[in-house]
């Protein structure tokens, strides 16, 4: 008998197949269970190893033994006439078929049920949070009925690159519908989340997740200069079609088609929802002729990249928008979005690029002026004006322009976000959460809105929510998820090693982004890895030098940086802070006073953490200069700021750092110690706070030294964990390697 026949007779093949199928099913079940109980990764690896070792043993066992009615016997001990291997083989066949049926059932369940649930969770993870926090303020059922989501139109053209065109049709309709008084329109990011998912999610589920009563869906077929657009308005709870129509047009009529569809939908909504469609006024941008459809598509791609944020995306958006304007120099939306993209590339802790303020103003202003001239009621034009004002820290102007943009498009999320930043900087802390809630109601899946929302909830100690929202962002856009996890871990939880892991992953995604790099540099500074911090961003070297007590070097870097960006308030305050921390109080005071005079009646805030620390430094300067009257005025403003933060429940570790400095200025050493302890409890890990000049008289105070020692011990532990991470578990091996000096002598054991 051949070896193959003997293997078949002894059921070796069947045993091997059964073992593999059962092992696969065990691994799937183990993966689900271990993920849900948050088991360490090594547990799953051990299961895999045990199953792998078991495979050759099971095959050898099947070769050497036979299971008989009398029990297990070695094969040579069984008479062939008494062998039951055929019956055993049939049992194994049934086992294999049964397990395969279970496996296929699980596979189908995962694809068609669990994957849909996972997608829905991205929406629900944010909408549920907002709903819980604004309990009692939900719209009435009548108001809720007056709501709609515009889904991305399906591209039926043969060219998949026409997706941008189909998306543009739907988005323009969304913007038009947003202008109906009393109609709530789900914002773009959330409704467009369902692109390519419409086969897996029902319209009823989408409506529930976005909290809307109606769905507008459609399709676009483009062939040469011909367009066929089909649109239908659906009542989500019963699937009833309220209205539908197909339009066949020449491509040159694209905006007229949008207006025609919008008017028809408006008539349908007016009948069914008693809306005042007569109040709808649309200032239509210049129509792109057929020869310039590429300009329109370049504009759509650029706008999409802006929505994703991050320096690399925004720089790519600039190139696409410049291309759009080369093809059609009179296209107002492209001018407005190019101004926005340019303004987002400002070199600032709140922004993403390396342009000086003068460069931003010079490059962006002509485009925003052109956009306003071409289309005075274009929401994005007023949004661009708001952002340019934000870059210049003209916060009242931000609110004025953002309000106008939102009058024209109530679902304009960027305008809402710039509103949020302005009210924060103006000290209107009671408006922060309502503004954020409006953003998340309108667009549960907004990227920039959730980036900022995480800081709000983490500052209140709700880390579970912060990380749940960050997880949802990871699925949608990894860079934003990395930054969000890192922000919560570093600024509010004090988990620096974990934060640095997240920020290094963000660095791998976009190594030039100023926003995430500022946080990465701060994390390395906190754990004393100054050489690693110096490698990240040349524009931030002055921070590293200041942290390492290289006073004159830090001052020189900050001075040169300010001279190249002389119009930027944040760069100027950075220079004053560097002087002050190095002990040059009088020199710093001149800079502070000049900036304070430009913003009468308002405290100066640190743009990285929005704390009044620079104002307290300025107060110390007035105290040392003997300006008692000026000191009292300034202290009253700082007290008002702290009180407003307290009433809004927005006191975080950075705020308590300012409170401690304020207490030192007033000679209350006990409050200094208590406030610093609270700052540490709330996650602040900056060792530089103990070297503030205002604490000079406390350098021998036992309580002050005890708190300093407490933080030092924490930072040493975080430094050890960080070195383990970057030296032996490097999360970004392809784009960043730690210096040999950093890892010298670091034990590989955790």
C-alpha cells in the first residue's frame, strides 16, 4: 500500500483539516473575547503558538493511534478487519462540515452585521456623548421632523475619478438646503461618512444615527458633456418617496441644475414640513464652462483635503486650488478655499504650517478679496475672513465674520470651530460647551470639531469619552486619532510615554505638521530627552533651549524667530515668555506691555494651553517695576478670568499653574503648594513650572520642594517608560529612529 493510501486510511488528512478548521474558529472567538476584556496582546500570541505546536502532534497522533470501541490503541495493535477508521473518517467529515458551516456563518455575521455596527459606532460614539451632555435641550418632535441629510450621490460614470464631481453635486445641494429657515441639515462630514457604505446600511439606520427625518439621495452619470442627475427625497422612518426626478442636461448647466433640484426639493419640503422656502436666497458662484470642469474637480479635491487638516493635506490642497484658479481665475469658491488653506499654514501652535503672519496676509488677502468681490454672499468667503482675523488674534472680528458665514450656511462647521476658538480666547468660557455642542449636533463626525472636543472632555477628567472619540477618529483619519489620543494622555492624564507613542505615530503620518510637532517636542522636553526634541522641528528649538536652561541661546533663537515674523502676536509672546523665564523681567515687560496695549481689557493667554500664565508673568513685571496701580488692574482681570473658568467648570492643570503663580505673587505659599499639587493631580507634567521667576522666594520652602520632588519622581518613571518605548518598541521605525545616545544602557526588559 502506498504512503498516500495509508495516510488516507488512517484519517491523517481528515484530522489535519479538522484541526486547522477548528483552530481557525478558536482564534476568531479568542480574538473577539480578548479584545473585549482588554487582554494583553501576548495572550493571543500564546494561543497561536499552542495551536501551531499542536498541529504536527495531532497529525502524528492520527498516524500512530486509532480510536476503537475498546479505547485508544496503537495502529499496529488493531486488526485491519476490526478497524473502524472508515466510520471515524465519516465522523470527521461531519465535524469538518459542521465547523465550516459555523465558520462561514461567523464570517457572514462579521461582514454584514458586525462591520455595519462598527461603522455605526463611529457616529454613535460622538452623538451619544453630545446627547447625554445636553439632556433636556433636544428638539421637539416637530422640530426634529424638519431635518435632512444629503447623502453622497452615487457615481454611475465609467471613470471612478468622477467621484469628486458626484460629491460636489451633493455638497452644493447640502449647502443650499442649509439656508432654509427652520430646516436642520446634517453637515457634510457626517452624511458623507456613508459613501461606499450605502449597500450595508439602511436609510432608516442612517437617519437614526444622524438624527434626521429625511434623506436626499441620488446618482450622477457623466458622459462627455452630458449629465444625468437623479435625486429623490425619502421619509426615513417608512421609506416613502416624497419626491423624485431625473434631469438630463448639458454639463455647462451644472449650477442651474443644482438650483432647479433645490427649488423642487424646497417645494416638496414646504408642502410636507411647512417650511418658508420663499426666504431662500442663493448667491450662485460663477458657472464653470465645460472646458474647465477640471477646475471644478481640483477645487473639490482641495476642499476635501482642507477638511482633513494636517500640514501635508493642506499643502496639497493649496496646489490643487492654485490649479483650479489657473483654469478658471474667476471661480469664487476656489479663491475662498485657497485663502483658508493659506491661513491654516500659519506657523502657530493652533495651526499647521510654517508661514509667517506677514506671508499669510500677503498670500491670502488677494484671494479672499477676490472671492468677496465675485460672490458677496459666499459663506466660505466670510469664513476665510474669520480665519484671517483669528490668525491675527482679532477675535471680535472672528465672531463677526463667522456669524455672517453661518447666516449664509448654518451647517458650516469650520465657521463654528473658529467661533469656538474666538470665544475661548476672549474668555467667554460659558460659551465653549454650547458652541462645541452645536458643532457636534450638526456634524457628529467632524474631524476638527472632535479634535477640539477631546480637550474639553479630557479637561473635565472624562478620559473614557476622550479616548472613545479618538478611537472613532482613528478609523476615519489616523493622524487626527493619534493627535487626539496624545493630547488627552499628555495634557490631562500625565501619561507621557503613551502620549509620545501617539505623537510619534502622528509624526510618521505628517512629519512637518506644526500642530502635532509642538506637542511631540513638549513631551520629549517633559521627560528630559532634549536631543530627541531638537530633531523634530527647527522652529521649536527655542523651546528646547529654554527648557534646558540655555537662556541666552533660547533668547537669541526666539528673537530671530520674532524678527522674521514680526506681525505675529503668538511669536511675539513666545519671545517675551523666553526673556521672562530666563530672568530678563524688565526686557520681557516691554514686550508684554506693548501687546497688552493692543488688547485693552483682556488678559494675554498662552496659545498652546489657553492659560493666563503670560498675564501673571506680566503682573510680576509690573510688581517689580513698582507699577502698583497697573498691577491692581491686571490682577483684577486675571481674577475675572479665573472666576469665569471656575464657573464654567474649565479649571485644568494649566489653570492651576496660573493660580499657583498668582498666589506666589500675593505671598500665599500654602496656596502655591496646594495649587501645584492640584495641577499635577490634573495631569500637568511640565517641570519648567517650578523655575518660574515668581517662585524665586520659595526655592527653600519645604512644601514647594516636596511637590517638586513628587513631580520629579513621576517624570523619572515616565522617562524610563519612554526610553523603553522608543528604544525597543519604536512605533515608527520607518520614519524615525531614536539617537544611539538616548538608548545607551537602556535595559531591554520592561
